[in-house]
C-alpha cells in the first residue's frame, strides 16, 4: 500500500473509508518482519492438474473461486502431528533447520482439541461495512486436517486474527513452502441481514423459463452425441456457453468474468 493510498483511505477519526471510486479498501499492516507472504489467489490446483486433459479447469466456477481472494502462504516447510488428545501439547510442529522460536511464532497449538493455529503477521483493515471472509484456499485440501472459516469485522478491529485448522484424525500433516494456509476475500457483511430471499415461480419469467428449457434440451442432446461418439461433438469435448458468458440463444451475459486479475500487495 502506498502512502497516498493510506492517507486517502482514512477518515478524520482514523477509520477505514471507501475510496472515491467506490472500490472497498484493503489495507495490510505488517506486524512482523517474518509475516507470511500474500499473493493473489492462484488458479492452479495439483488435483486439477491430474484430471484427464486438465478437465477440472473447464469448470469456471472452480477457477474463479480459486482466484477470488488473496492467499497467505507458508514461508517454509514444516510438519504438524496430532496425537488425538485434547490438551494444548497434543499437537507438535517440526521444521528442519528452522529456529524453534520462529516456528512457534508462526504455528502453535493455542486452543487444544486438535486445533492448529497460524499467526499471519498481518493486521487488515477494510472499508466500513466490509469484512474479511477468512478461510482455507478454495478447492485446496489436505488429508487429515481441515481449514476453519471465519468472518472478521476488519473495518474496525484493532488487532490481528488467527487462522485455524482442525485435525480430522490423529496424524501427521506436511505443509510445503508456498502452500496457502489462509485465504482472505472481502465480504459486505453489513448488508447480509438486509437480504430477503424470495420464492419465485419460473412461469412468471417466460424468458428465463425458455432459456432453461433450451439449456436442458441442448445439454441432453450434447451428452447423447458424446456417448454415441459423434466426431464433431467429441472434437468439441464440452459446451462452452458458461465459460464464454453466452446463453443457449446466443445472448451475452451483461456481466461475465472468465479470469480474475487481482492486484498483488504493493
């Protein structure tokens, strides 16, 4: 964050304020020189690479989710082991060649009950009404341990949050250098209580009903031809309407994102 951004992002009381453009602010204050690196969310996943012809990357909702936030990544390799007990010393961490104090400053057992706690080394502030959804990186899993989600009121909080993972069974888990251990994305939490879900009848929206019906017909026909080995259909491999932001009748979506381009930390 530049000095100009810092000045323009606060009101006279020092609270985070929206930028003139209406884009919410995300200010990142480094609290520790060893703070975890922050990078825009990465599209790639090892398990997606291993699908046939990288098939998983054809699912645009997956790749957009992967890149709709920023990753905090591990600065070194380490392992953590839970012995199944509920007390704080039931989790042990080890990193070859690393100062034990540096390891404890980053990862520790604070809550017990098989919960592993990460200290990010950062304090975040956002515009009024905007919080941070704090979680594990989307579609990134580790066997034996699960990232816990939290929504943080980062528009006023004057201290940092911790990132927590919970073991699902007694085991040893390896985190590699560069693995995302925390994923942050902005959330307009002040508005959520004002949303009123409404029951709708598709018969009241003839255009939507016609589009839905045509999508179902087209999908069924495409899958039928694919099963039968139709050369033209096999060469297409998949229908690209969603990826291209077009409906079955060729109409283009009024807003469509096929690739995120999040800004890196300055």
